[in-house]
C-alpha cells in the first residue's frame, strides 16, 4: 500500500514519459533478437532501421501494450515487490513470528528511524559544512522550523520521528545529538527542547482592547494570573497571537 499511496501516480507518469520519449521499436530483422530496430520514439519511426543499416517497412512495434491493461498490471506487480522489499528492509530478516498489525507498524517505524539515523550519520562529513533554512536536510521534503545549536535545522516531523518525547512537558521533544553532524544538542549544559501544539489544539488568540486605565487593568490582571499559575511561564507562552488596540499594540 505504500507505493499505491505515495508512488503510484509517479510510476504511471514515468511509464508515459518512457513511452513518449524513450521506448524503442521491438521489430527483429529476420527474427534475430540481436538485429533489432533501433528507432525511438514512435513519432520518429519511418520504417525499421537496424544498427548495421538494414531497413524494412512496417509500423512501430511495442514490447508491451502499456496504454492498455498491461500498465496497471505492471504497477500492481511492482507494488507487490516494493512492499515485500520494504517490509524486509524495515524488519529483522531472521524474525519468523507474525506480529499483530499495530506491533508490526511500530516495528517498521523503529527500523525506519534506525535506518534514517544510520544513513544521515554516514554522511556527517558532508552535512557538517552545509546549512539551510529552506530545506530540512534530514528528509529533504519540508521546510525546517527548529534550529539546533550546531546550526542544522529540522522540520517538525523529523524532530518527532528522530527525537525523544520529554514526558515532563506536554507535546515536547528533544534530540540527544544532531543526526547530520553528530554534535550534541546541549548548549551551556542546557538541553534544547522543541514544543509542539497538542493534536486537538486550535489557534490561541489573546485580544486586548483599550488603553489608559483599562489597559493598566488588563495588564495587571494578566500579571496576577501569571503569578497564580506559578509555573514560571510567561503568560504570552499560552497564546499564539496577541492583538488589540492601544494597549494591545
């Protein structure tokens, strides 16, 4: 299902591109497989021509009827092989017992994490001199939002897949080290934490309206509320956006 979900459309377009640009005529001169027509693509075919210069009339001959049922059949067989190889790669080769669906998914996810870390670490000499705030080098698929002390940036998904959850804070992750260059993620003996919104959280907006005495009252209430919570957190940490007029500015 992984190929069908992520690569099916890519495979279909690749076949179409191959047909239109690269497929070679399969005509064989005198039935000899070593003496084939070398013309490609179909739009350039004006009869069969061999590498030795032989020529014969006839239409372009395809090896498969790609635009018919064979295309979908080929993609289905490719998907089967892809899933088998992917599962083998992500699971222990010597594992013989069958795992329930959820346990199998966890096992594959753990092996995928190990494989990503191993692959990134093997190129640490290259990553050590590269930095980007436009592309997450860990997955090469997303824009990074979180910068480590070494200067490498990770996207939220990579932080959660490669990092460890910090159980003393909700929706907080940390990395022991940068998996690109191998440097520790602590700075002045302080670990770098990355906080994410809870799955069901919406947008938290604080609206402050009015200036003068009303503004002083609002700010005083917020200050007392911050002290009453008593967690050492700024009241602004509880909101994504603070807006308003006068005081709100």
